[in-house]
């Protein structure tokens, strides 16, 4: 059974600052000149959203094009883009408002402070059929920790080593605190109504969890799965590899729901799966590839990197069938060399300072984009 690739899109959050690593907030100024960018409550980071696209080659250009324009704008002001998902060399004790007159920003600052001042990647995967969507949400929720481990890039905060690999995920205020694995659309609608009525959510968008259903009119009209757990992935090839791994798992699920829907293939109850997934997310945020996780099928303990190898091997037949195997290659580099957080920490262990490692990361991010741009130009030329 040949399956078509799904529509995919990204919400990309980025920090701006100096080449020396200090955060500098310019989001509202960027928005005036580059209308494709969105303003966040704190102006030290901003966001752009790509149009839905199924082809991975076109997705790569969709990721890079806004960054090219933004880099040009920033360079004219002696600024640049910063890697990582937290305020590495920034002041996390002070909120820097992008719009002091916005009442929603009042709420965010008063309720959460700078815990929400992070940069990340949200991956949207198109699934319109409700039964398929909620089955996919259950599987991705149970395996989200693995995707976080691949992307972890926030071991620093306020110029300090935090001791974890994804400080962003540990500090971000998950809301509501307990989110179940939803049975179906009706369950999701009823649950959302209850959260709104009891004040645990301020609006239908105020569901901040590892993965959620999304669509033009939530909670009723849904057309995609949104993975929210990943730290900022600056390398487009790695981001597309993580996306491909998630998409392939979903395509496998749609072929064999009895084998991959946790509600059908797990020995654990729905409540146990919720707790297991949340605990795995926390463990992956702390130790990423070296985390000890619990398998959603039976609750047995597994080393994260071993589980990831098994997952990659499992999707490979479908990847070959859909001519996507090459998309997964960057995952092998992460398993062999570590994610961004692990590589930074290794550099510090070898004697480099936090500031040196981070500034090297700023330059590496820029050079990586230039290299990809040249390869794309050569392919077109």
C-alpha cells in the first residue's frame, strides 16, 4: 500500500542578539520591515511560520528563506541569530515586553515571567480524519521524549550550566498540568470545555503540552497534529530528519493501528500512559540520549539512544518504499556524536568556557546556512 506524504509545516522561534552571545530584543522592529515574522510577548525572540508542504525538498527552502531575509536585516544592525532554546547569556530575571499595551502580554508576564521566553520548533503534520488524528496523537505523545532527545539544545541559562540538556522543557509551564491521552474528538471537546470553564486554560490555544491537536477552529475543526516538545533545531537537515521519523511512525500507525496505537497495543491503562509519557519527557529533558525511559508497550526500562536505533530500524522499510531513507541520515550523526546540548557540554568538559562554546555555535549556525545555500544554488545551477 503506497501512502502519500502528509502536508507539513513549522513554527520556528528564534533568539536575536550580538555575535558575542548577548540577547538583544528587536522583534517589533523586525515585524515592521519583515511582515512574515510574528512578535512574541518578550521581544528577544520572534517567530515565523512556513506554509504547508508535503515535499521535503521544498520544506527545506521554506525553512531557510525567512532566515536569509532576517539575517540580512540583522547584519545591517550588527546583530545575528542565536542558537539554543533558552536565554544562554541573557538576563532571565527580567521580562522585556515587545508591546507594553497588550493585555494578553500582561497576563503572560504576570503568570509565567521569563519561563516562557524560549525558542523552539513546532512541527505540524496534516491529518484530517479525526480517528486517525487522535490515534497519531497517542503514539506521538508516547514517543515524544525520543524526539526531544534528538533536538535538545538548551543546557545553559543566564550564563550558567544548568546540568540538564533541555532547560527549556523543564522550565516551560506545561498547561494544564495533567493532559490525558484523548480517546477521540468528543473526548477532546468535552475536556477542553471543562478546562476553560474551570479556568485551567484561558482560551483554546492555552494547551501547552508535548503534542496537541490543531486546526482552524479548535476544539471542533481539527486538521493536524502539532509536536511542541522539540528544542530549537538550527540545522534544517536534522529538523527534516526528525520530522521524517515522526511522519513515518504515523504512516506505519495508519497501516497497522492494532500494533501501534497505544490504546490497542499497550499493556498499560490510559492514565498510566499519561504518567509514563510525562515522566519520559522529563527524563529526556534532563539526560536526552542517555536517559532511561519506559517503553509505552509494557513499561520496561530502555536507554533512549537504544530505543531510537530500534525506531529508526523499524521505519526504514517504509522509508525506502517512499524514497525517504536519505532524509533520516542526520539522525545517525546525532546518535554517534550527540545532540547540540551534548556537544556544547563536551566542549566545556575539554576546557573551553561556556561563552566560547556558545559563540562558536553562533558562527557554526551561520556557516551551516551558507553551506546549504551554496549546495542549493549548485543544484539549481
